[in-house]
């Protein structure tokens, strides 16, 4: 379904979309793993913020080239332990809706558990915690046209916050963009297509932004 130019200027039910952004302050968790068994135990017991950092910070890292592995656990297993098959399985975990950070923890544990033994890495895995600091931006969209324009120009950190952090870490259940498009405009099909985007398939916030824009432009213009 594509909307005409006039439809893009409507305000739907009149609920504006206010863009926020977030910065993630790293903290030292004092947890380390030297073996695959210790990595498994660390994944089981790490707080959700620490787990979120290690799974998703590759999307925030602004890579110029795609990394070989899409999360820190896969990278350590592949590069330090040398188990490329296990690393590939860990790199294939899904961050797509409706997964929360606890769903992702269960998936990682299920992959690691059968292989968790005393094999050691060349260096230890250091668990890094983080605290998100949420900041209100100046950007507010009242219409679909304004929303489309702002998705193109807001900071990448804002895209990541609304599309990933709010759902995966904060438990919103759905990314903020899909929720607003569905509830305020009744655009269920557009919302559903956005919801099928897996953020872990992208190596930067800008790549994620482009995937979101591709859907919005295809569906709205």
C-alpha cells in the first residue's frame, strides 16, 4: 500500500512522535571468562545491560567494514578459542521482534551449553556492563511526511534507541516506529514490515537506518 502526498500530511489520531536518543556508558562488571564453560556461566548470570552491550554494540560501533562476527561472544569464540563452527552459530542469533534480551540470552545459552567445556581462549573474555543515558532531542513529527523526513536526519543513536533499545532492553514489546505507525495511523502492514527487520543483520546504525527508510519509502511514497 502506498499513500498519496495528501495522506502524508495528515496527523492521524494526533499523537506526535517525539525522538529521543541514548548514550551508553560502559562500566566494569568484574566478570571474566577464560573457558567456554565460564563464558556460558557468565552469559547465564550477567545482568541484562551487560548482555545487551555484548550482543548489540556492534550495530552501534559505526564499522566501515562489516565485522566477521556480529556480537562479542561469537568473536571471542572464533578468534580466541578458535571454534569457528560455534562462533558462526553464535553469530547467527536473531535480534528480530519479538525477542527481548532474555529471549536472546536463552538462545545463546542453548547454543553454548552443548559445547561448553574447558577449552580456553588465548585471552580472557571481559564482561563489560553499561548504563543507557536517555536524552530528549529537538525532533518531533506530527505527520507522516515529517516522520519520514526526520528518520533521515536524526542522529543514528536515536534510530537505534527507538528501534532496538526500547524493545529489546526496556521491554516495550515492539519498536517505537511500528507502534506509532500502527496506533496513530492504522498502518498495520507498514508496521509489520518494519517489525520484520532484524537489527543484528546490520553493522552500523546508518545501515539500520537505510533498511528502515527503504521500507518507509516503499510503503508511503
